[in-house]
């Protein structure tokens, strides 16, 4: 019997009645958590599973508010235990156990009770239950209450219905299971933006998180003001209609920036509503001016938000990040037509009534058009040169999978390392995963692009090749890697190159940073070892702890550059244990002033700042 025949026989022998297994609901969720909450993660990323659990519970409370019940939601996170307490109607007491543990059980199938809800399939709260080491729900309703407790989705205690002095509402507590999530931590910097979005979308709602209060009076206008990193060129255009709210402005930054929502859910990957909004906005502005403007010039610098409410929305995944619905509801009106009709009336009227805004917007479009035409002569030649270079040179060592075409879990793990010099790029290239990790090698220090126009992106060979490698010349849709990782030496030259690259991205591709794609690679500063053990240290504190752990006179190596780290060692630092710091942008960062100070022509001020903040390492003094 040949090898193939033997394998087939083994498969046949293993496919018997005893091999057919029926899993309990909680077992299926625990074995396949990705089907229900996306990736797991340790809490360091905003879309890690522990935040999806929080959001699944919150969505139910938000739905209650949207139906007119409960103006306050209280959230407490202590250590790893989460409690969410709303003051809605409370779960019907006879169904408390079922809504926590019986799949496809919920009130949201009946559109009369929850007409325009986020969650419709009755799965979310069950996933939270199954993936938590401890879970409880307390429902208070009309002077009575009931509590149920679970562990890993298994009922451990069901209380009787009894009298309660509490007001109506539902309180849910859970602790994400370490068996599923490993070592994790909730981080306020990922929770607070989520809560702010909830209150921006629900004027009048108050969310209290660990005694910190979040509320909004101006909806999406507040949302844009919260997220703007450049000053708006004209006052935010804020429009309301039936089941739709939009806010629009322009800034001097490059690119487009959108925030889209459906039934209060942040659709971070857009969908049918965002596609329709982008198209309608550009077309209506073009028609208003009766000029043959190109859509790219109209959209350049736009910052906008749209929120719509759809009956029984269809999302493209359980985590609800992209809308698939083409219709608003049973009335048959399409999402596209609803948005277009609203903007055709309201945005057109606004521009007619606000001449100053219309004039400012037109000037912005004309400036964008002028710049586009100015670089038109170099663009085609530069693109052709970049494509030819990428095929033949060694600057880019590409990977086999890419962000815009990889499937499943691989998509999130695609990355490109931007390195300095041949030695560093050589070490990373030999250590990397060639399926998921690409390497782009810089030649020397990049140009300081602060204050320059986008023409320089095509004229400068390094920038031209870099944007071509990332595939972001036209827009972000073609981005080839989920993580763009700046990997430079931990010395002054390396830090300078890091700043020059960040300036380039902030100037011309800010959306790359705003959408969380840019990272800084942390590599160890020290190797501390004896004959039995080797420890890598990223800080002086870690070095001291390593010396204490290993005992007297260990061998200590100070890594000055990435090229000094052997490929075998490098493999430890860019694999599963990779340490990355995400680059973020906030309004309080005052981007324009920040770049002006650090990258502008104010050399004396900057020199004084450096001297006053100079830190000299102990070994350098010695």
C-alpha cells in the first residue's frame, strides 16, 4: 500500500460514529472565539477581544437608551473585573438565564421592541459569558430582581425572583478568562475613545467610567472637534435628518478622514453607507460650484462623520465593523438614495446660505487642484521609476502575503520594517517571517519634508520608492501591510531618522497614523548573560533587575545598533514577543506647532530645549 492510500485508510478509520461530536454552546465559543469576537490580543490594541466583550455588553445598554430608557450607564473596571450597569427596563425576569446562555435568544428579533438595534442575532452576551471565568447578570424590574452566575459559560447559581429596592435596569459583571486571553490588561486609552463615540452618537446619554463622566451636547460636531489634529478651514457643517446625521469640514492636511456609524456602532471599515456618503458629498459639492472639479480635489483634506440608523442591519462580520446592508429597512429605500437625497437638499442649502464657508471650501479645492497639476508632470515618471525599481532593486524585500489580499488571521499580521543601512536590514531579512514580514532599506537619512509640498514625495527617490512599496499613492485602500514598523538604531542618528520618517507620514499620509498602522520597533539595549541564562533588557531598570537575578559579574553587552544583533538573536525580537509602540495622533498634540518646533527652522530654541533635557548615560560618563 502506497503512502497516499495509507493516509486515506487512516482518515476512513477515524471517521466513525464515535468521531461525531456535538459541542455545548459555550464549548463551541471557547474553541472558536475568533468567530465571535475577532482576534484575542492582550489589551494593547484597541480591537483586542477584551474590548469587544465590553462593547457587546455596552451595546445592549445603548440599545435601551436608544429606545428611550435609561439616560445613565455606569462602567467600573477594577483589576480585570468589568461591571456595566444601565438603568433601562431590565431583562424580563423569567428570561434572565436564557438571554445569558441560550443561543439565538433575545428581544431584538422583534423590530417593534428594538427597531434599529446594533445586535440582532442574540449571540453577543452569550460570547461574553462563555469567554469569562466569572459572569453574572442582575436584572431589576418593577420592584423585583433576579441574579444568575456563570463560570466559563456554565451556570453555577440561579437566584430566585425576589423583592428589590433598586430602580429598573440591568447589571452585568464579567472577568475575561485568562485561559482564553492569557495575560491581559484593560487600558483606558482604548476604552475612553469607545465611550466618547457612544455619547457623541447619543446626545443626552451620560456614561460614567470609573467615576469619570462622558456626555455630549453637539453630537458629531463634538466628535470631529475631539479628533481634529489640524485646524478646520471653515466651521463644521452639522446636518440632521430622518435616521441620518453628518458633520463635515476641511483642513490643510492631505488625504481623507472619515468616521462612520450605523445604529451607534462604529463601522471602522466603512461599508455601503460610507461609500455612498463619499460619492454623494463630492458630487453635490461639484454640482454646487458648477465646475468640472475632480472628486480627489474636493475630498482632499476632508474630515467628516456620518451616522445612520438602519432596520435590521447586515454587517460583514460578527464584530460589526463594516456595513453590508443596501437598504434602510422594509420600506425598500436604498442606503445610497437615502444619503444622496438628504445631502442633495441639506448640504446644497447650507452652502447657498453660508457664502463664507462656500468661498473657503472653493479656495481649498482650487489649491488642491493647483498642487495636483503641479506634480502631474513628475508623477507618471516617478511612478514608472518606482515600479521599475521595486522589481529590480534590493531596497524592498517583500513578503508573500499582503494586508489588502491576505486572508483570515494573516491579514492582521502583515508588516513592513523600515530600516537604516544594509547591516540592519540584512539582520532583519534573515530573521523575518517571509510570508508576513517585508523589509524596506533606507539609504542614509531621509529628507526633512516639513513645510514641503507633496511634489517632493515624487521627486525624492527614497520617498517615492517608500510610498510605492506601501502602495498608498492614490489612497489608503491599497495599503499592502497592516503594520508599518520604523526600525532604527537606539542612538541619536536612529532617533533622528525616526523623526524624519514620522514627519513624512504626518505631512503627507496622516491617515496612516490615525488608523493605527505606524509603529516603532523596540529592540533591547542590553544583553545580560552568564553560562546558564541570557536576558535581554529594554531599559536600565530591566538591566539592573537582570544583574540581580543572574548574580555577580554577568557578561553585559550594550547594543548600539541593530546591525550588531545577530540574525539568530533578532528572531527573538520580531517574532511572537515583538515589542511595538503604536504612533498616535491626538488633538492636544497640536500637530502643526509640534512639527514647527521639532522640524522647523527654529534651531536656537530647539538647541536650548535639547541642552535643558539632555540625559547622559552612566557608561558614557565613565
